[in-house]
């Protein structure tokens, strides 16, 4: 299958490549497809049963007909929502790092120590970032401080393994540049460096 279906490259350097996932993997695509068609069949069956009942039973009152119409509409709504979720999973929407945007999950390839970076944007423009790192067999989740783009506060993040600093620095620098914020780094030995770019 075409590789563009599975990822969209948004950042690349010698040691780091960041891609937005389209279909995260083939199994998620198959599961999403089964759920979608199952939900579509369920919604169609619900709507059809309501229609047949109202057609064959002429003694139904207005309340019963209204109730069945509501159930049929809910079934169709579920089908449309499943279609929308499958469309998003296929990566048809262009996702950018913006405070008002949807949740963004990126997969980093080319540097095995970094697993996942998630930017969650809320209506209040407060962004919470979860950064997952892996060093050997030990997996470490680094929670970046929630921040507001309109404020002057720095985004602080902690990294306990110095070996991961270089590539992580490049990626965090890229994301913060996209978000238009400044950032700084610190190790547990209190070494501190301000990075403006």
C-alpha cells in the first residue's frame, strides 16, 4: 500500500523524523472498518425496523411514531459519527500545531529512544503536552507543564537521561517554534540552559 496513507512527514533532520499518522497500523484500520460497518448496519436496521413497524401497525399514535423516528435518527447519527472517526483515522484532515486545533498524536521515526509526543489543545488555549521517552527497557513519561500561549510563562520539561537530550531538544525546539513559545531545559543535577530558538 502507499506509504503516504500511513504517515505524513512534518519534520526531519539527520537523527529525527516526525510523522503524523494516517492509519496508525493495518490492524487499527481493519478494526475501525469493522466497527464502522457494524455501526452502519445497526443504524440501518434500527431505522428500517422503525419504518416497517409504523407502516404495518396503523394504530400507532403520534408519540410512538415520534419515538421511533428519534431512535432511527440516533441510529443514523451513530453511523455518521463512525464514518467521521474512520475518516479522521485515515488522515484526511490536515492537522497543525495550533492552540485551537484538535488533539495531535505524532510518531517519531529514525530515533528509537523517542516514542510519542502528544499535544492536547483545550478551548481555553491551555496546552498540555505528554512526551514519552524510552531508554533501553525503561520507559519514561515526561509530563510537560501545562501552559497558555498568550502568557509569558516558559514551558518546563525534565529529562533524566542525558543521552536523549540532543534529539529530544531538536524535536521540542521544533514544536515550540510551531507553537510560538519559548522553552528551557534542566537536568536533575540542576544544570540549566535557556534555549530561545
